[in-house]
C-alpha cells in the first residue's frame, strides 16, 4: 500500500478527541451504564470537572446517540455501539497483553496468511505481528490497515466495501467477495460479545455477515476480546462458540463462562501469563477444524 494511499486513509477517519477527553467520555458512559440516570451535578463531582465542560461532553455524546439527556442529567443509550475512537481508550494494557499472547500463538518459521477484523484489540494484534516476515494480512478494517500498512516486510490486502462509521470497517458484498475468494491460515477476530450459548456476536448484521465470510474461509478462528466481552451477547451473530479454536482474553473475564467455552472445545488463554492460565477440555485435544 502506497504512502499516499495510507495518508488518504488516515484523512478519512473522524476527528479524534484528545486522549484526556476521550478517557473522560468513556468514564461518563461507564458511570451512566452502571448507575442509570445521573444528574449533571453528580457527574461533575465524580469526574471533578466544571458544569460547562461536562455539558460540552454531553453534547458530544448526545450527537453520537450515546446518551439521552434528561431534565438536569442524562442516561446512557445502552443500545448504541461505542465508536472505535473511544473504544481505543478502554483497557489499553489488557488489549496490549492480549495482543502479545495472541501473536505468540502463531507460528514464526513459515509463511502465514491471516485475516484480521476490526476493533481496537484486533488492531493491537496486527501491530504486534508487524515485525514478522513472510506474513500476508487480509483485512477489512481501516484501523488494522493503518496499523501495518507502512511495514515493507508485510503484504497487506484490503477488501473493498462500504465504511461503517462507528467501527471503521468495510462491510457488505464487496468485502464478502474478497473473503470468499481467499483461504487463510487463521482469522483473528474481535467481538462485541462472546458466550458459550450465543457464540461470537457484534452490533451490526451487515458487519456480522462480512465477518462470517472471513471466518468461513479460514482454517482456524482466533477470537481476541477483553474480559468485558465474555458472557455478553449483542444483536448480530457471527459464529457459534464451537467454531472458535482459540480465545485470548484477560483475567477480568468470567471464569464460569470461560469454563463453559472450554467444554465446547475452545482453547482459552488468559493474560497475563504469570502463570499462563489455559482452559482446555479433553475433547479439544487433536480437534480438527470443521465448518
């Protein structure tokens, strides 16, 4: 991918709040999600900011449909997806640890083709893989492509498709056609929800169909998701839990849910790796990939 194309791709991304403000926006959403409706005064006290600053933040979140203003306060719109530029600020250390573990699970001594989806955790995995050689990355995510496009040692293939503003992923028939025409060793997929009962889920049906095309044409599926996604279910299904070969998550994940996933044949790695925790059912040993 050329430098000009990379610059153009970056210019297409929405304006990003400063790191400090982005973190505050996430904290506002976390407070509203946990406690329901809160007054402006209560939020100001929690966050130690002025009413004027908080009102500007509320306007920003309301414009994106993430909060609903009430008389003197606000509540979270829990049905809306958090934009990727805000998701990037959540649990950065956990995502980095997940990425290191995920990359270490992939072979290094032979050519490898991987498909990598969208999301901040998947992009971290791409960055970690960026130092590899003899690696081909196929992606439909602008964030993932930007993370590795300038690496001359990699071959990066971008799908076509329609950009989803909230996730910066290319979705739809063009993206699906690309995935349907390839075969990769591993698909590395982020998720909005992972559960033994409902499998891998995301917020958007079109995105789910595109991700399903990616998964279907991979020999193995690795899901990377921080603990907040484990046991959670969102509206659109990508794959059954039994389709997951490897799940990499962090220590905040519900251990009962991880055990249930392991019973379905999923090999689960929990970071940090001191000691490395691995849940593996007896049925997982020697399991072949079938879809």
